[in-house]
């Protein structure tokens, strides 16, 4: 599967987000990461992409089955790696 530079950047932003189980540090496993709150503006600032680009990349990552995005409380979402997504993060970091 081809992973673009923008997808790699967003996977890294997800992995290193401060509200993940690894608390902003590189996670050793998908379970340690545990998912993070999905604030597109955080991912945009971490990757130097604009919000529209991040939304498109997130959609692409979902379509490639590399991440899942779940509703948290009706206002916020949580984004988490699939096994394939965490493997892609490790391979491309």
C-alpha cells in the first residue's frame, strides 16, 4: 500500500499527540497509544497542513483502514490506529 508524505505526517501527529495514552511520546505499541482526541487543528499545526488537507488525509487513512474515528461525546471524536495503521506509522516514522 502506498502511504503519501501527508499521510505519514498525520500518522505521526496522531502517534505523538499529547492526549494519547503515550502522552505525546512515541508509543511502543498500538495498545499503549490507545487513541487520541481528534482535533483537526492540532494535527494541522503539527504537520504544517491546512485544515482541509488534514480532513482529506484523515478520510484517506480511514478508507485505507489505517485509522478509525469514533464519536466520543457528540462533540469530540477519538482517532485510533488499526493494527495496519500502527505498523504503517512504525515503518514510516
